[in-house]
C-alpha cells in the first residue's frame, strides 16, 4: 500500500478550500463588478519576487492569468469575487479548520490547507491559496498574514 504524505487533517483542510469555492458566489452569478477584474493581473502586480521568496521554498515561475478574475504564480492562486461580508460571516463556522484573523478587510480566515479568504464590504472578496502543501516555507497564521497583506493591497484599489 502506498504511503501518503498528507495527514488526514491536511486532507480535510484541503477539502475545506474546495468547499469555500462552492459556497462563495462567482462573479457571473453575483453580477460582477469592475473591481474583480483586478484578479487577472494581481499576480503580476503583487506576487513580486520578494513576496514569492517570503512565501515559497522555490520560485513559482511566471504569472499566468486564468480568467478575468483569477491568476496564479506556480502554486499560489489569487481569485477576486463578489462576496458579501454578512454571508461570509455565516459561512465561516461551516468551514473545517477555519481560523479567523483580523486586520484584513472586514472579515478573514486562514486554514491549515494554505487557504486565506477575506471580504471587504458587500461586494469584495479575495481568496488566495497555496495549493501545494510542500511549497510554502511558512504555514498557518504566518502564511495567512502574508496572504492577507496581498488582499489588503487589492482591497485598496478603487
């Protein structure tokens, strides 16, 4: 039987990342907005080599635009969505391994799977995940803090 490097809590936490995506309305479903279009270029602008070096063990490569609202650099994925803070607060208790963290938007959490999610107001949601558990050199609250700093820069865009 093959030996897996993931612990059961890591697997459940990763599943929680996927669950968040299913609970959070997509821009098309919510009606969108001009601000979420910053997600396509967020990796180019905010995942600079020094930011990558603070997060990843090895460089992630070139930024890629995934769609009009999302991008990635290696294992780091950024997605901007239309999300309401009131709905977000109701979802947090249902997300396995979610740890609330203050100082980012109007509400935010991180989890052990390398996910960070924050909402500002009634129309701005920022989700950043590091999908390879071996890629980051920082984890948990320290990773959440670093990813939250990126979301705050995005929230500052008019």
